[in-house]
């Protein structure tokens, strides 16, 4: 259905019209992780590699992709080029290195990765991903996973942490294979990526808390 709607929009000239209207605005495309194959149950923030390749090829042809810091400076100075775009990745997944970076480099694109600084290099997983893995172990379907994650994000931090601890006590630890898509970078990998210049880095809180739910 999505592809059908996209083709219909293209025939009607919707994309071209939108692109003309927004040519002097900064487009920011936010990603998280990239995986070889779609995850089950559905995991909205891990994009299949084939889709990421297709999207980056499209972006490279139609936009002037700038490092985020440069784009913001141009935006503030009123010197933003037409069809400017910045790419970002939240959370610092290791697949940003293994899968996303080669695709970006192949198109001459850059991106900024936002890191939860206290978790990078510890071997730990972020709490939404631990919850997703627990729900997967329980056989939860897509709707239950989405509803549970949404409900947890609305809880005060202490209540959310207590709920996660209770869930973790009831399920087995995830297998390395299941946990692999959610593995995070370590600091040596971050430094190496920074040196190559395809990706730059900025902070994404310390432990990926929902800041509006913290005291």
C-alpha cells in the first residue's frame, strides 16, 4: 500500500511540488539503526539495509547533504543552500559502523550520531531495546510491543525502572544473536569513525532517559 501511494504521489507531482516549496529549508532525516533484515516483532527504529540503501541513493541525488553543525551555522546566518539536508542517527548502535557508514561513504554523505554517553563502551543495552527483547521472548505481537513501549515512555523514571526490573526477572536473558542489532559502539570505534569523517558525534543524554519524565 505504501509503495502504491508513493507512486500515486509521484504521478501527481506531489514530491516535486513539496521539494520546490521547501528548497530553502533545512531537512533533517533522523535514523537510529540499520539491520540486514527486518526484525520480528516490528522494531520501528531498526531500518532494513535495503531500504536504507534506497533512501540514501535518493537523498544523494536530490539534496545537498551537510554536516549537521555546518547546516545549523548556515541556517543561523541565512546562507543555507537550496535543498539542504542533514542526516542524524540516535543511540550509537554498532550497526551505524558496520552497515550505515559504508553506504554513506559510498554516496559521499555525512551524518551525526547522538550517543548516550554513560552506556557507550559498557557492553550494555538501552532500556527500550531491553524491553523489546523481553517482549520478543514472551512472543508479543507488533501491537503489544508498540503499546508497551509507548506506555513505558509515559511513566515517571522510577516507575519505568521498576517495571523493567519486574519484566527482566520473568524472562531469560536474550541470546547474543537476538541482542546483536542493539549492540552499541565503544569509544575506540567512535574515535575511529570520527577520524574517518563520515560520521561526527554529539551527546544524546547519558542513559537514554525520557528527560520530561525525570525529576
